[in-house]
């Protein structure tokens, strides 16, 4: 079951590479949050119950519901639901995505072979998520997609931490969640301000400062 | 003590917000740094009450290097607070704005204090990210187009960078499965059990992550923008304390590398980034047009030297500690003075500023003396630091590296000195009729910094020396 979820998480990245509407990014985010929630529940036997309750609430409430809804509202309010506008064409992006997947699988096989103490499939897919989101950040013009890809990056890191199954202290989990929350909130505030002041939402318009 | 550092700023901030009164706001803005200085002194003299519950208390501890950083932070915070009063008056900030500034500054300082006293690697990461979030609001304080752009670049680049550092932390926890803990004390004690492969990858990630925050090349893109667009007292805090704070994080991780005997790997990376920072800084310094950006590039330079310092082993780290103090104090003085210049001439362009000494001789002299201090001329402590680093090159058997090191430093000094002297002296073409007098708040902070610098440089007091020495002995 958890393997299927991991594969679905991997496929969601391919979907994002192919998707051309920004709203489908948000839906993918919500899906990823939900998949992570199920993964946490399925790992039940490995972690103690306070941590698992916390992680379950974090993934289900924050990652699958609150943040996607919040971002969806921002997108609808600003009427920017259309194109994602990449720098590199869709076809070449897909080629690069395949390359990232190959790298992820090699990493997964390698980690299984050398007996690293990680779950190989989790490890490989989380690396795919991290690298792919970094690539998407570089390859998208709109600021809102940068915020969305930052969330995908966070999901990738969450999956990576699940692959290790080392539990962090509660205080750290709380702090990480708080940082994520405030971070997204501030991103959106600045995003709205940029729309107001610069009259546009492309990263290319930020050219006030240079040497 | 830990309660005071972490919770008092939050409490005081709540009071400031609730009362929304000019006098309360300004008093607490000046009071908090004084309390911080008092706490630092008390902790250094051995007094430390603990009122936290035990499970929380294991996450925070004062150690010798943390106290040094805390002391530097508190003093810089005091100077910046004094200057903030002048800034409020000059910009005619509303009571509301002053309160928001003060509260954000308090949260920023509390987050930095959290980084300095955390005993857990991931908790330290949480606080480093918190410093990014709080200071972004301060950078955007003037609500201009350019400051918005700077704030966006800052918060986004640093968040991504810091996220990569978290990848490094998770990778480190893969390598340390045998003891399954990320407390620094455990990591140091069991360093030899950590799988070297994962340790090295993790160090690379953490170097990129914290390096982004420290502002070393090639991941320094946010630094000149943020430092030049923030209000001057905030620039002083960013350069004088925030960079140090992230640097402490890196030193602690470097400590693990040393304990695990993998320091040849980390030293190599640190040397490369250090020299690259010097190079980038030298290249930009030669054609610099904006004096606040000039100071920002100088920060990149000094962070590069700090990297080189800790890469050179035991003698280098002592030099790095001296340089850290010297850089923080001199740069604070420079940034605060740049606020005066901005106030007098209303421009950040070097070419539009001439005859600063005639216009306001006090600002002019502070500007020049601070330049002498940052560039490492005797009697300022940066001189001792750079001298010791040159020595450390030879002790480490890398004497030939001292040549490019000093060439790059000379280029940077040439660029910076040229700009500063042009701004201060060159007044042949223009007629300066009126002189400007600013209130004493505009000078007090800088004078405090320069007095401290001269005191440390000419006659290193025994206490300061022992703080520096015990801080330097932290990782070796």
C-alpha cells in the first residue's frame, strides 16, 4: 500500500511537469499532502503515538487542506489561474524530468545495495521531488509558481525524513511547522505587494536592484 | 537566563503592541539590549538560574562560543537601537510604525538568541529560518519598490537555501543511525561512529544552506540588495549579527567534521568558498556605485576571511574570532554612518556625494575611522586578526595562499578606500555653504563601537582575551 502511494507521489511530479494551469499545481499539492498523511498513518508501528498524531495533523490539516486552500484563494482572487509560463518548452522539461527520475531510481537502487539505513523507494522518490521542485523553480516565470514549488520542495523533504524514520523531538517538529506556516504566509503577503507595486507577477519585472 | 533571552522579547513586544505608546516603545527598544548585555555578563561570570522545565531545558545551553556571539549581538543591538531613535525621528514614523518595527526587531533578536543557545542541530535550524522570516519584514520597512524587491529576494533565496540545509540535517541523521540523536553533545561524542560518506554529503548541503544565510559567494545574491535597501539600523543588525549567527551554525557543524577527522574535506570546501567570496567582492568593489552596497560587499569579503580562518585550524579559528568581533563592530559603525550620509545627501550614489567632511565633519571622521578599522590598520583589532591569519597560512603549510589573499584584500581596500575618500574629501568643484548637525542619537552608537574597537585593539583586556580564547578552543 505504501509503495503505491510513493509511486503516486512520483507520478504527481510528472503531472506537474505536464500541467499548464496553475490551479492544477494546487490540486497536486493537496494530493501530495493527503498521500503523505496516509504514509504517516501506515507507518504507525514505527513511531510513538504523540509524534504520529502530530505528523498526521500536520500533513492532513496543514499540507492537504489549509495551505492549498489558502493558495487557491490567493490565485482566484488575483485571477491568475491560467498559464504557468515556463522558460524551457514543455517537451524539453519532460526530458529533464525523465532524467531526474532516472537519477532518483539510481539513488534508490544504490541505497538498497550499499545497505544504507533508509527505505529505498522513499529515498529515491524524495530525491526526485526535491530536485524536480528546484528545477521547476528555476524554470517558471510566475512568482506564485515559485511559492507552490517551494511547497513541493517541503513535501519532498518531509518524505525524505520519513525515509529515515528517525524521529525529531516534538519541539523541533513544532518549530518546523511554525516556520513553514509563517513562511508561506509572508510569501503570499510579499507576492500580493509585488502585484500591487510592480503591476505584474513575473519574476522578470524585479529589476530595480543591480550592480 | 534562557527565559529572559527567549521570552522577554516576546513579552516586551506584546506590551509595546498593546500600549502603542511612543515613550514605552522607545524605552523598551533601549531597555532590551541593555538587559541582553547584562545577561551576557552574568552568564559569563558564572551565574545562571534555570527556571525552565527539564524537558525544555535540555534544548538550550550557554557555551563559551555562544556567549561570545551573544555579547557581540547585544552590543550591536544596543548601537542599532540608539540609532533607530534617530531613524524614527528623521523619517517621521507614526507611533504604529515604531511599534511594529520594535516588535519585529525583538522577535528577530529572540530568534538569533535561539540560534546561539540551541543544543540541537534541527532546533537551531528552526531558529535560523525564524531569523529569515522576521528580518524580511524589517527589510521591507520603508515600503518602497526597491525594498520590496530586496525583501522578496532575501526571503525566497534564504528560505530555499535553509531548506537545503535541512536536507543536510536529515542526511546527517541517516549517517548517525547508530546513536539516533542530533544533539550537538551526542554528535561530538559519537562523531567517529557517523558514516563518513553521509557526513560529507551532509556537510556539503549544510554549507550551501547556512552559506546562503552567511552570504558567501557564490550564494550571496540576496546580500547586497537586502543590506542596501533595509533601514540603516537594520542593515547594521543584518551585517553585524545575523551573518555571525548563521556562521555559528556552520562552526558547530564544522566541529562535528573535526571530531570525525573529516576536516580535510570540509576545510577544502571552506577555503574554496572563502577565496571565491574574496574574489567576487574584489571584482564588484572596483566598480562600486552605491556606498551601502559597497559595505555589503565588504561583509561578503569578511565572511570569506572568516571561512578561510576556520579552515586553517586552531590558529586560524582564534584569528577568526577576533575578526568576527572587529567586523561586527566596524560594520555596524559603517552602516549606521551610512544612514547619516543618506540623511544628509538623500542619495546612495557615491558619485553624488562630495565634501562630506565639510558638510558634517563628525559624520565624515567616523566614516573614515570606521573604514580604517574594517580594512585592518593598526591599532584596530582587524589588523591583529589578519596578521594572525597570515601566520596561520604558514603554520598550516599553505603559505603560498597568503599571496592571493593579500592581493585580493589590497584590491578591496583600494576600491573601498577610494570611494570613502572621494566622498569625504573631494570638494574642489562644489561649494559647500551650510553645515549639517544631526542629533546625538546619530553618533552615539558609532562612537561606542569605535571606542570598543580601539580598546580591544590597543590593549586587549584580560576578560575579552579569555572569552575569545575559550570561544576559539570550542572546536579544537
